[in-house]
C-alpha cells in the first residue's frame, strides 16, 4: 500500500470514528406486521380499489422501501401490472389524506411472488421523511388489472395502526434510513 493510500485510509477511518460519516445510517425495518400464517387471515384485492394500512413511525428518518405480503386471488393470476405504493399523511379521522399529494411513492413488478403468496419489496422513488410517533397511511394499489390481493389478519395484530376500511391489519414492513445525530 502506498503512503498516499494509507493516509487516505487513516483519514476516512478517523472521520467515521469521529462521527463525520454519512448523514444517514443504513436502512432497517422500522414498523412491521408480519403475523405467522394461521387462521383469521384475509386477502383483499388491490385492483381496482387500492387498500390502506395506517402505521405509526417509530423513529425519525426517510422511508426508502416498503414490503407487502401478496397472494394470488385466482388459480392463474394476471401478473401484467405493477404494484403501486403511496405514503400519505392521515386526516382527523385517521384515514389517508388523499386531498394532498402523496408524501412518497414507488412501484414494483410482481417478479418472483408466487401465486400462493409472498413478500414484495417496493423501493420508494420519492422518499418521505417520517417523524417518530406520527401516523401515516400506506396505500397499496396497481397501475392496471392484477389478480393479487394484500394479505392480512383479522383482529388488532398491529396496535400502532389499522387496515382501512375493514379493520384488522395488513401484512407489511417499512424500511427506514435513520438520520444520525452529530
């Protein structure tokens, strides 16, 4: 290793140890409802009417992805459309405030999600900043006909939010890039 490379390595290591590293830490799961398979489940079509799940942010940071649990609603589901995710603030009644533009959004093709179900990770191209303790709405739909539904469980499995309008809770994960404190 040359002296210059060694010096650069030492400077970078010192900056990281001192806390001058990147302003954002790697993404991690912030909120989730991932119940074990069992009784009391449901699947609601996300086409043509998007479905919503509220969640309460557990930390301050940027949401950079969301995962949703999907399952085929027919024996040979249409896979042509993409899943579209939008993040909205909630209104006074606790519903998505769709009178304003979404805070964040992203979409993803079904890829390898099997007919029998599976998780789909949707990266957000517009990454909203969320605040700890605030309630947001995750709205999941499609950009065309799609024979898949969003899986969930009846009962209050996730006490920091609810599936709308049906009650219960959809299966989801939010991935947060936390802001580091200096």
